[in-house]
C-alpha cells in the first residue's frame, strides 16, 4: 500500500536457528515470478555467542535466507553460514574471532607463550570469513561475500556451505568488494585492494569468465580469474575505502574517495585496542578522484577528474551518452553512518536516537557526468558537459584537470536497485530504501529520474529490506515487473512477510506471510529457476 509516513519504534533484536517453512501466500498470480526462482538474502543474524556479545550490527554472524517461488507458492529457508568463524565461535561458546566493530583479545588465563603468539599473529591481520554482506556469482557458482580476502561458496538451493575460497590463492588481493557487476554474457567484474605482501600497494580490477565453473564441482571458478588492470594508491599509507564501483558498456568507474583506510593503524589496531572500523577515517579537506578505465584494454583515461570530498558506499548505475560517462551514486558529507550501526545506538528509543544523531548526513543520490572528448583549446573555467536534462558540471581547470560538480537527484535513499537489464545502459528508474530518522528503513521508494518524482510503500511498524526488481518475461518497458522485499515488524501481531509490489504503480499485489522469525538483512540477488537448477 502507499501511504504517509508514520514513525514507529525500532524492531526488537532476536536470534534465529536454521529453518524451513512454507509461506502463507495471498494473491500470488504473478507473471514475473510464475516461471519460478529464488531470492537469496544475506545479513547479520546472531549477535551473541555464549556470554559474549558483538558491538556492531555489521559484526553479527551471517544468516542466509531464501524465498523460493514455484507454482504460486513461496518456500522460506534460512541457514547460518558455516564459516570457519562461525564454527570456531560455536565450538568455544564465545566470540573468538574479531569483526568490524568488535576486537577480540586472548584469554588472560592462557600461558604467556600462547598469548605472545596470538599477539604476533595480529601484526598482519588474517580477517574473519564471516561473509555477511551479499551473495555474488562467479561463473555458475554462488558465494557469500563481504569485503575481505575470503568468500564462502554456498548451494543456492539448500543454503548449505560448500567451502571457503581465498582470493589470495588466485589473485594478489587482501580485500575485495561484495558488489561485483555482471555483463550480458555472464562474466563477472570486481575490484579489490592489494595492501600487504603483493609488491606496490594498488587497486585491482579483475574479471571472472562466465564459463569459469568446474563441471565436476571440484575446482573454484576463481582459478580462471583475469586481471584487467591495477591502479596505484594516491597515498601508500591511506588507500581509499570502496564498497562498490560503476560500470558502463566500455568503462569501469572507480571513485577514489576521501574515506580512507589507515594502514599503520590497521597494522597496530590490535595493540592499540582499536577495532577494524576505527581504522577508517574521512578527510574532509581532501578531494575525490574519478578513475575511468577501459574495461576491455585496462587503460585509464589520462585526464584527471576530481570532485569535493565525499563518502560513497553504493553506486546506482552508469552508462555512456553522447560522448559522456554518466554515473549515479549515493554520497554522504561525512562517515557517521557506520557509527549509527553500533548496537548500543540501534537499541535506543526512537526519540533518543533522533536526538543523538541530529548531525547525521543524509544519503544523497547524485549524478556525475564525465566528458570523454575534451578539447584542450576550450576556455578555462568552462563547463564541458553538453548533455541535456542534467545540472551536473565538469569545469575545465587551469592545469587541464576537470572539476566535477554533481546533479542532486534525490535526498534520503539508500540500498539502491535497478532493473539489471538496464545496467550499463541509459535508464529512468531506480528503487531503494528510504533512510530518514533511523538506520533501519521503514519504507521503500521508486524514483523517476526524468520526472524527478518518487512514490513510496510504507506500513506502520514494518521494516522492508532492500527492494529487488524482477522483470516480467519478455518485458520491454524498464519498469515492467515486480519489486520483492522481505519485511519484518516490531508489532508482534504482524508476521514477517515477503512483499510483492507492481513495479509500475508501486501498489501491493501480493504478500506471503512467513510463520517464523525473519531477520533484517543487507543484500542479495534473485536467481531465475533455470539458473539455480
């Protein structure tokens, strides 16, 4: 349903066990999902082990859940990712592996040699494999992913954990994003960072071919990884943090932002009593660089494109238009978003939460436009953007660099999604979670870039997950399909449910009630039935 905003209390924190349920379905005659498919979702699901507790929402142990659509029915399944981190914690009956916001120290009861060895191990940290951010695909294999050197392969049908893969065994990376891109041939493109042990520190762009999977399921798809290019750090000790990147038909768009990882602090965090999250810093006096790399040749455009300091986690889409690269992203004026997700903050009553986060920088959906054909004789100070329908500017500077100023599309939306058939193409609509007074969205929205208007879905005391677009079979129009979102509620009389909206009108056309507790998640993807078999 579409209605006005209604404030509510934050959802209660509970814990989940592996489960399997048939959902109670209302009005499930839906063309886009009649042919079947599975929506896989990933996110934190367990925040304490024994008597020990995590500090941050991004620390919770990964709980993967799925909604399988078949013959008008929805089947719900959830399982904890059986990572090495999960198994070690459960065996010890306490948290023994450090996470983003929770640093773990050795038991003081251990002998001095054991404690010394543990400290030495943390000089160069071996990160957790608690992959709680997203589900990604390499070849025809599916993996739970976060931003470290480990990913865990899963069976998309049963959610069983198949085994852990280390990027470092296949490509020189310490970190990699959980937001790759997929082209029309099924190839996967991703980015990572080489910090320690791989020569000169650098950012890496790589590709995994569509046919990389082993038919006998014995070899990882990453064995066929291909490096596209590397980009040296602007500062060896302060590489840019990045959560995602943009891709057009011919280019990779990498935003080297002013939100950085402090390498010295990372190497000494364990001894300083600082968690991994404390090793990130935002430099508001710095500038942001835009790298435009040909994804076929690996060559970067030599012109220096830059903008004011910003923080970005999610790209929306990117495409080429009449000699320009257009890319849309969600930016912030500071890095306070991470602090909002410490559990002590999330558990606050709504009024207290709002009071303590008045300075929160809201997410801003912004469009940047990069001119590809630059006339060196153009007057300094002139705007080189010639596209209609945007106020984005690219100002030629005295030194030949280009200063980019964005066109602000919309304020207050995160976790963006599009009709992925329009990824790398000119598009009109994007969908996302409205982020206003709470880190937990209580409504989702559809935004029309041309009309600069949006519509919303909201229900009192309900918290919808990131909206996922599923196109109708044979669809031509961009918004011909449905929006899927997993919804939980702080009202005990409302069972968790799978929400289905008409993507054109944003009206509810179906919901499937889930007869068990469902957790709030982060990201995931829809796998058509033909791809998951």
